[in-house]
């Protein structure tokens, strides 16, 4: 079957899924993505076209400081990208179209799905969330439209599937659950990098405890709670370091102010970029002792690509007990779950694991074992099954 997949997000996910679908022998795949698609020659088994463009925090090497300019530019670029992708599908005539994520924003995704349905295409939709992260008026209506327009919906956790069914009246027959696969470290060679080597590259003390907050910095991810926790941890873990790596969608000013107000500048290493290449991820995860996901109390979270990446690099995760993270992090086995927005609980969990190296090593081994179970071959097989069910619908 011929499938066009629209996917401008989550670099590691789209690389691994595209490769696995192409290798399955069941799918002739065309990937419509953005300029952040990487690894030259990787698309030999499937076609890749750049149809999505967005203005990040940098333009031609310069920081774009005005959020207003970025939002206005991205509204225009997003509409153009959505329509360009739909027009490509009209020319290509695939058997179905798989839309991954919100294509940057709900209204843009609606524009794209309306165009695809008007052209007569079957659409599989993987929202990567269980509802809107914003509480702005009209957001629930937009999600209802997206889910209604879709022929089938893929969730990555049972928690997310149940919420989509309940909140948006999506029939359970229309939702398929495919657990999030591992982060394919084989696709991004780490060249034998270990903890010591990674710390040398990043100029971090070899024996200092290192925490990692990785990925897009967004309000719902609760970075401020981790910074507040760090202020308590430095009192007895004097050489502790916090790595903050990713892009701050709404600016980093509030977090920088908090770091300075708590006098944590010497304890915090930040790399805020518009995009961190997949080939650079390994050094951050390998340098870390723990990966922290201090999410706010939101039921809309499906699963976390960062949690999957942590498992694949053999790192224990401390995560808020919310949404699909409840299934993704196995409490006491691959990590520890804590109540959301509870700084004291976060401090205690971090301190306990840093002090108990044996327990942490057991979790690292369990993480690698769990990652091996969540293969992309399995993920591709289940995705192809969803495609077949979509095409069989009368």
C-alpha cells in the first residue's frame, strides 16, 4: 500500500518509524517533513520531501527575540505547509495519509485534514497527546473536529485512549493503542560513548551527580519545579549539576530569572537552541545520572519521547505520575513516579536514587531491557495493521 506520512516532529521517532515501515515490505512510504529531518542517505528505502517550514528561535544564526514575530511568521508558514502537503497528496494519490502530531498547531492541522478529506483520502491521525495542553476557549472543539475528521486514531497509551474516548466521544472501535517504541540508538551511533567520555565532552565533573531535563521547554513540563528542587539538593549534594537542553518555545526568561534568584547559575548548564541534532543527543543522556520529567498535573499527556529516549540510553527516569507516563515509567523498576507539582517529593526521589547507586544501576539495566522489548519492528507491524483496518472500512 502507498502511504504519505505528514510528520514535522520528534526526529528520532520519525526516522525509526519511517525506516521500519519501509523495511516491512508492506508500505511504499513518502515522508513529508521539515528541514530538521537528518542523516543523509537514511531515506533510501522511502522518499522524503520537505513540505513543512517553521521559524525557530534562530534565523540565519541570529536569535529571534520577538515571540510576536515568530508566531505571526509561523501562522503564515504553517498554513502554507499544510496546504502544500495536501496538494502533494492530491498529485501522489496514496492509499491513505497518516498525520502525525498537530502539524505545529490545532488550527493548522484542521486546515490540513479538511483539505485531505475534501480530496477523498482516508486519514489515520496520531495526536501524540490526549487533549489540548492549552485551556484557551475553543480548544476542545478543535480537538473534537480533528478526531471526527480522522478515520482512525492512534494513541500510545491506554490512559490516552480512554481519555480521548471519554472527552471527545470517540468510539473505542476507532482508537488503536500502540505503545511508544524505543529510541533507536542504532540509528544514531554513539561511537562507544560512555558516562566518562560524555562528561569530558561537556566539561562536567566526572564524579558529580548530574540531572538532565531534555527536550522542548514548555510550561506544562514543569521545569520550574525541578529548578526549585535543585535549590534544596545543593544543600547536601554540593557538586550536583542540572543540564537543561532543548528549545524554549515561549522563551527562557522566566526560568533564567528563577535560576538567578536562587543563585544556581554555577549548578546549571543550559543549552537552549532551536534544534538539537539527533546525533548530539547521546552525549547528554550518557552524561546524566537521572533524567527528570517534572510535568504539571495534566491528563492530556499521552507519552514522552524523552522518556523513551532515556530508556534506550539506559537511564533511570523520575517522572510526574500523570497521563501516559503512568504506563511508560514502571515505578521502582525503570524509574520513580512522584506526585505532580510536589517539589518535596521530587527532592526526596532524586536524593534517594543518587545516594543508592546499586538501585540506580538496577534501574538502568531494566531500562535497557524494556527498551529492547519496545522494538520498532513491532511498532511498524501494529501500524500496518491499523492501515489495513482503515482501508477495509466500508
